[in-house]
C-alpha cells in the first residue's frame, strides 16, 4: 500500500470523528442530564457567565478510553 493511501484513510477517519463530535455538540443542549453531572462548574456575575464542564469531560474521556481499548484488541 502506498503511504498516501494510509494518510487518506486516516484523514477520512478523522473527518468522520469530527462529524460525530460536531453532531454531539449540536445535540448536547437537548440533553439536560449532561449539565447536571457533578463536577461541572458554572459561575455568573452580572452579565458574565463562565461554564466549565469538567465532569462531562471526565465522563467522555472514560467512555472514549473504553471504546478505543475494546476496538483496538486483536
């Protein structure tokens, strides 16, 4: 296989992954349970609002780690 074919496969997979992540980000506000996960920080003072979804990031990291672990087995 030529090296450019490997690069092409990697770029296609990355594109599909970006489409999947984009779809999840687009649909995330419709899932209120994601905003209530412990560890998500929200701070508001006046017209300034800061939101950092640390708990959601940890949950997504664990799920992706498990997914790649099981998909990577041969």
